[in-house]
């Protein structure tokens, strides 16, 4: 008997990423021989620093190619806890047992959503936010509640905006600073107020700090530095962005002991541990600190040069609503004036930009803000400046 696939109730609400249409079309145009400036990618264009690659090769030769503990090798978890203790006085008691290493921070976020939230729960998602947050909360059978940020304040939310969106079903909030897609960074006071509110109402806070070290006014503040308490806090971080290690798939969570135990048990059945060699590479990144800091400083300096060069181009178009990014490597801007009647101005704009100007970007529908568009400047400076220039030319042509 022929068997037809009917999606299970587990994935009834699952949607393909809204970024896929543009990137598929960009690939097709490239295959046809068109030269495309790709400003869609959310990953560093730098190589993983050489000392990390060398240590990974040594790990292979040393035979570190077997199963490890689900939660990761002890020295790596110790290094993660030591790093957290160094940047946060609140974290002085953190040890390896508070850490779970996962297949990228994405899996850490999924683990956290899955063990903390369930049917009937509501989770506040400051919006715009990375597309996977909404899907992860839904896969946990909870309901994501988008709380729209304030365009006059870098699309960030305040504690009072979150309080206004809360109901008696609210169980948690997902924070991301520096933000993908806006590049906004919460100030210590803004973050503290949110953490104080969450603690007073007994909400879980999942703080995604994957871009913490890609920040232009010193490292962005961590929730670990300003939290009134740690008993409702899950910190998620990883090596992907700051260390240019996206493909290695190493992320981690720092959480209360019971949550850590639950995430370990869940991960043990889902994926087990992340690759042993990748764990040794991450160990190198986190323990050879002087070299890592120098590499990060060099990459962040380059992101800053690209950001400033592109901001000079944006500066010629003062009518375009743009978030001035203080971290990560994205520009986020509102193109609704170009398509005032369209339901998804960002998608219409991204499609035209690709076809007519050969620039690939990500429409804001991916981040639940369909009027906006995201440009990544994790690309060579000349591409960034040229791509932003073409984008702005199209914008002024369309808005008339
Ligand atoms: N969190 C945010 C906000 C991201 O933008 C990304 C990747 O794009 C991730 C998490 C996932 O990173 P990782 O490669 O560590 O899974």
C-alpha cells in the first residue's frame, strides 16, 4: 500500500524559513552565471583562527575521536564556567556542572525551550527576533507572543512593554543582545529592568548571547552581569559568531542545576554530544585566551570598518528608517515606503533587489516584521558598500 506523508501534530505549525525563497533564487541566478552580491548570510566570512584549527588537528591525532559525555568534555565545561566567572561577579559560584555543551547555540536554545515550556504556556519574544525562536517555542507546544520593539529605540523592548503583554500564562521571555536582526544592544539598565521584572513574576529568561563579543562599544552586557538572581536564568552562548566557528557546531547553556540535568537527559536521547573534535577546538578557543582575544578584536575591528563605511552610504538617505547597529553584523531598515500597499514590503523589496540589482538580502518576514529588510555586513567591505549603494538606489527609485 502506498504511504503518503501527513505531517504529525508535532510539526503542525512548523514553517520553512522565510529566508529560503531569496537564497534559493540567489543560487539559481548564480548558477546562470549572474554575479550576485550576497549580503544574506548570517555568518562570519573569516576563517576560524589558525591556532584553533591546529589544535583541532592535534586532537584528531591524539585520538579524541570517541564518544564523550552528553554534556561535553569536562575541561571545556570548566573553561566555559571560568570565563563566565571572569566577566560576571554574580557568577562566582558557577562550575562545570552548570554547563551543557550542545550542537551549536541553536540546540542549546531548543533544549531550553523544550524543557522549560509546554502546552498552554506563553513565551514573550521581543520582536523582531531570530526566526527560530518562534518555531522552537511552538515545537515545545507553547505559544510565542511577539512583543514589538520600539522603532525609536533600536526596536528594543522595555520591561513595561513586556509587562503589558503578559498574561497569567506567561512562563518566560527570550532575550537576544546584540540582536539578530537589528544589531541593537541593550544597555545594562534596560537589561536589568527586564531581568528584575522576570524574576519578580517568576518567568524564565533565556538570554541568547551569541553575539555578545561582536559589539562595537566594548563587549555587550551579559544577563549574568546584571541579573538579580540566577535561579530563573538560562544563558546561551557559543563559539560560532565571535570566533568564526559556525561549522564546528559548539554552543552551550549555563542554567540552574535542575534545568541543566533536564537538558542533559533530553539531549542524551536527541543527539547525544557535539563532535569530540569540535569540543577540543572550542577548548582551544576558550583557553588560549590571549590569541583568541586578539583574533576577535581583529574581526570586530573589520566589522566596524564595514559598518561605518556602509553607514556613510546610508547617511545620504536620511528618510530611510534604519537601526544604527551597535553589535552583531546586520543593518535593519524599513522599506514600507517603497511598497506602501504590499502585505510584505520587505519580501517584495528583497525580490526586486535580487532581480534588478543582483543583491541578496533577507526579508524581515523572517523576523516577524514584514516591512523590514536585513543586510549582513559579514562580507568584504567593497561588497558591503556596493551592495548597500545598490539597495539604496532601488529604494529611492521605488519610493519615487
Ligand atoms: N542565535 C542567534 C540570534 C543567531 O543569529 C544564530 C545563528 O544565526 C544562532 C543563535 C545559532 O548559532 P549557532 O551556530 O551557535 O547554533
